C-alpha cells in the first residue's frame, strides 16, 4: 500500500526503543496528568476565560518544552515555526492585558491551531510555493498523528519494563510505579495529621471520590497516549514529503460554465444592491434600512469565502486562457461587490444599533477578505505570487492586531460618540456600565457625568 505523505508508518515492529523514546513515556504521562488537572478540571471550575488562561498557558508550555526537547535539531532552525510560536505568545499576553471575554474565548481555539501549524512548520520541509501542503499536514496533525503511533506507546512501555537489569530507565520507571501508590497513602496521612496540610490538600484534591478518580485517571491516560503518539511522530516519524504526482485537473469548459452562472447571479445581486441598498430606489413599503441591513451580512461573508475557494481551485487546477482569466477577474470583481454590500449593511446596522463585538468581528473579517480578493487579482496578473504564504502571514498579523486593540473601550467610546444629541440612552448606559469588561473603565471614568443617573 502506498504511504500517505501526511502521516508516518507506526506499526510497532519488534525493536529496541531508545532512552529518549522511553523518557517520552514519562513526559507523556506528565502531560496527560497536567491536561486533566489544568484543562479538564480547571475549565469546569473557572469563573472566566482570563481565570482559566494561566492554567491553559502552563499546559501548552509543558507541551512546547517536550516538543523542542525531542525536535530541537530540526525545529530550532525553522523561522516559520518561531514566528508561529511568537504569535501564540502574543495571544497569551492579551490575557494579561485585557479582560474582554469573547475574543479571549476565540483565542482558546486559535492557539492550538497555531501550535499544530507550528509543529508542521518545525518538523517538515515544505518548499516555498507549495504551502498548500500545510493544509494536509494540519488535518493529519489532528486526525492521524495522535492515533497512528498508539502501538509504540505500548511497545515502548513494555521495552522499558523488560530492559536489562542494569537499565537506568527501567529502574526509574519501576521506582515511579512503586512510588505512586506509596506516596498517595503517605500524602493522605500527612493531610489528616496537619491542619495546614489539610487546608492545602483540600485546595488541591478536594473531597476524594473514587469514581471521579477513575474517570480522571482514564482521561489522563488517554491524553498521555495521544500526546505520546503525536510527539513520537514529530520526533521519529517520516518527515519527507513525497513529490506530488499528477495534479488534479478541472476541465476548462466546465469551469467556465460554473463561472458564467455565478457571474450572472452576482450581476442580478449587484443591480439590487445599487438600486436599493445604495439609494437609487426606495425600499419596499414597511422595510427600513436598518431592518434591510440587519440580515444578510453573515451570508455575504460565506458567499465571498466560497468565491475565493472556487477561485483557488480554478486558478490552480484549470488551464488558463485570456477568456478564462477574464471570467476569474469578473468573479473577483463581483466578490468585491458582495463584500462592499456586506460592509455597507454592517455600517448601517452599527449606525442604528451601535457597535458590539458581534459586529466588530464580521467587519474585521470582511476587510481582510477585501485584501484577499485584491491579492488574488495580483496572482492572476503575476503567477509567481506566493498567494497562500502572503495570505496566511497577513491573516496572522491582522488577527494579532485585532487582539492588540482595547475592543471594549472602542465599543464604549463609539456608543457615547453616536448618542443622539449627546444623550446616552438607559439601555446603552446599562450596556456600558454592566456588560462591558473592566477594559472600559477608563472610558467610564472619562464620561462619568454622561453615564451616571
């Protein structure tokens, strides 16, 4: 069977495992226990994202130390990997600066995605111009590499426990296995013998529950096996990416038909936008501009994103001709119309109902998509443009810039500045005073007279 380029063969043959592969067992167990204690346990009890963030950061720091201890010779030389790690550090820094919860929660999801790309950039050699391979590496990192070396965990454990009598790693592992139950009994006795120990023991362990202990032990073990498999593949898997074979080709005639149908649909949409949204004709009776703007910009975001996916597929997999290029330029032009319509709708909606996080994020993404469309046009003109690389770096910078802004303060200032006649409504006062985080305290203090009854 042909080997997939995005994961490593991991069937554990009869072999002798190195000391590093055996020590990885201990590191994986530590990661599993820390995952249960700092992630599973803390996320259930955390009162806010910022309260949970230090534990989240500590867990990923342990992972990073394990990753670099195993892959330092290769990953330390990869500039892209360091850039991604720096981006992760900046996102964690935001938790120390701002209290705003919504973007903080999104960052909890973005951080592991960046770390997955960091691993791919650190251990694989992806040629410039072939950055689309990172998509395969990214998904393989989530769905293949954590599972493909399960057998090595068991075999390495067996090898460590059955090593020679003089094996240092064997002695240490056996000592740890013996020490854990003894330490558990001793700690329990010490907690009961001293009030201070009892206080801190209750803080750490709470009320001991055998069923919960078994569940958490199972979670820790599963996490340990997954991280062992992932890190084993990162350190000792096959990292050479095979040369691509025959590239997928899309028939130009069929692709042209798809583009023509889309362009006709967008031409009708453009007419409606210029006729109604931009004021050349009045809206139908009973429909206000704020109501017209309220619905649709999310759908327009999806439409624009789909257009860019269609463009990427056709520009890479279809033979280019002047006519076909013209159709692709038309698709990009109408995508700009779609985005412009979404931006105008959102601005109208903000004008009617003020700024919120749920309106900032779509606006932020639409502005980025405008840049992406313009860059796609450059790609059509200059085929050597590193489209994927430039887009990803730009998206990363754009997202970090968003995290650098005090968004709650911006929202509060916007609401006050747009208050009719300078008088802030009661609903807006309550929103600024009680819904926004402490990031807006400076604005509250600055406009105290307008906000207080």
